[in-house]
């Protein structure tokens, strides 16, 4: 094997590895974006759940007040 052949193989291998690493990096960015979307959605659902819990307590209080007025 000549040095030029070896050099050519090394260059090809390096280019192949570089391309693979770029694909891994791109995929990593895509996965991170999906995780960020999930986190945002999860936080929104948590906020909506908390808001609904507050509304439920208000409804319970209102219902108790109405029931108390019926007693009179």
C-alpha cells in the first residue's frame, strides 16, 4: 500500500466520521427541540390543572353558599 493510498483512505474515513457526527448533532438538536416542546406542554397542562382546581374550589364555595341560603 502506498502512502497516497493510505492518505486517501484516512481522508475518506475522516470525512465519513465527520458526516456521521454532523448527523448525530442534528438529531440531538431535534431531540432537544422535542423535549423542550414536551416540557412547555407539560408546564401548560400543569397550569391549566391548577387553574381548574382553583375554579373547582370556587364552585364548591358558591354551592355551599347557595345551599346555606336555601336553609333560611
